[in-house]
C-alpha cells in the first residue's frame, strides 16, 4: 500500500525545510535507509533517508522549495499503484476540519458544555468582514485572541480561513510612531547590488585541500624576527653581476633549503600510520593568481645557486599567471614558502600545504630605530617570519631550532655559500 513521506522535524526549532537536492527520481526503487534528499533546516543541511520500501511514485516539491514540517514530500508504493487518492484525502482532511469547525458547539464530539463565560473585549472590527470566507470556529478563536480577521490569510479550500490559520498567525511588527520633533533627513542616494560568481574548480580544490589541512592537522605557530641588514647588502652585491635579478624571496628560499638540510624532521610528511622524512628538498612557492593560489615547486632547491633559483622561480610564476603550469610542476613539495611582504604585510600565519608538515609565512622588511651598545641610534631592517607546524610531525623545539638556523643564514648570508 502506498505511503506518504512527510517533512520530519529535524531540529527542535525547525518550522520548515528546504529541499536542497533529490537523490531519487520518480520511478526509482527505494529501500529502507536509502538517501532520498538533502534538506536544509534552520541549523544545517541534513540527509533525509527513507523508512519505506517500494517505488517512488510521486515527488511533491521541487529542489529549492520550502515545505512546512509534516508537509507531503513524496509517496512510495508498488509500481503502477494509484497514489492520487492519498493526495485527495489530504484535501479531504482540510475540508473535514472546516466542516467540524462549522458544527454547533453541542454537536462537536459530544464535549461537555462549559459554563457561559463573559466574552473578552475584542478589538474594534474592520469596516466589513462579512464577505471573508472563515469558519465559525476560526472566527470565535480570533475574537478570543483579539485578532482582526481581516489580517488573516486562509489556507483552506478557496482561501477559506480555518482554525490552524488563526493558531499560526504571527502579527506583523508595528511601525514605530514618529517622534514629536522629527528631523527631516536627506534622502540617501544609492542602489544595493552584488555579483554572484560560480565557484571555479581551482577555488573548490583550494577550499577542499586547505579546509582538510586546517581541521585535520593540529597547527601551531612560531614567529621570529630576523635582521636583514647584511642580506640587503649581499643582495645588492649579488645583483651587480648576477645574470638574473635576485629577490629577497630568492634569498629566503635558499636559506630555507639550507636550513632544511640541517633539520630533516621539518622536511617531512604525515602519512597516517607513518611519518615520511624526505631526503630531497623540493620547496613550493605560493603564487597568487586571479582565481586563487598556485604552488609551483623548486626541486632540489638546496643544490641550486641563487641565480638558478631566481630564474626558475620567475619562469614558474609566469607560467602560473598565464595558466600554463603543468601538474608535474605543482607536485612533490616537501616544504612551502608563502611571502606577502611585497603587499606590505608585516606578519601573518599560513595554513599548511599538504602533504608538507610545515609552511613558512614571510612578512615585509621594515625599518626599526634601535640603540646600539655605544648609545647611538640607528635604523635596522627587520623581517618577521612565522612557521606553521603540524604537531603530529614536528615538535616545538624542532621548529624553533630550524628557525634559529634559518635566521643565522639570513643574518650572515655568506654561510649559505659554505
């Protein structure tokens, strides 16, 4: 026998649900426990499972539409079974309710007569509500509650106002009365507008991977200040004869590669039941593009000179912005660097880029006034970096030791050449 599937109350405050998507269509076989639809409630999007078995004969609401709790969603029964009487009985129930409401009080379910009570003072009626279609019981309840029947909307046949319409009525908020001495404000000129853009596959991938990283890897953060006076002077000297312009980011990448060689536990990956300590050093460099973030990889970075690194970073960054990066050029990273210093960012934290155990966030270089040992004031160049670590793999002391080595290399760049 065909059975009606109704909108369940999926939360204690739920009044209606919106069908996000149907996972079955009319004619499909349905088993108990099958996923029928996804329903958006007032708290979350939840799965609606079937407790009936048979064939889906009828779907009563399209995806994107709202249904009141206990409203008809679908009908399941035997193949070819006539389900229309069930739908007719629903309308019949509305009519029956209206008929019950229309009975004289003495005929309603042989209920004992209550002693006559003085009727409460009802608000002054509207001009003429005699043409409204309303059951006598609904009118009586409305009068008892002080509700003007002209404010009610009927859900019964032909718009008839029935008992439930009165019980579910929510008065509209009254307009605030103007102050006695109101001030005439000038009209605000403007138009509310917005754009909605479908999420690109790149953005979906970024959201999925970084969301999984943030909420599965227990992050902790280590921040350190680095004096960049000598690194700045070294860069100027190198660029005097380098065939490719060397940036601060190239110096950071080279220093990170050298530090990783001395601290291999930072150059590692979490694999669930094991930790992989990589012997090779492949550093990912985060590159901002219009649709999101791409991370080309500098392979064997510790074995490359600064000019080689500078040329390779520029080539891969150009490919990223032109959308010409190959998948092989974005895979295999063992450590990642994200640099926002060129945007004026002083300090930030980054989300670990899987499968790495760490990512280094690099801020801008800023001047700071300090007093030396002789009591003289001077400016020094300071750069802040923050190492995000996966605590499943890297402990605090391990991360701190890596940063100490990284700091010593940038504060005395000659060490990178040894």
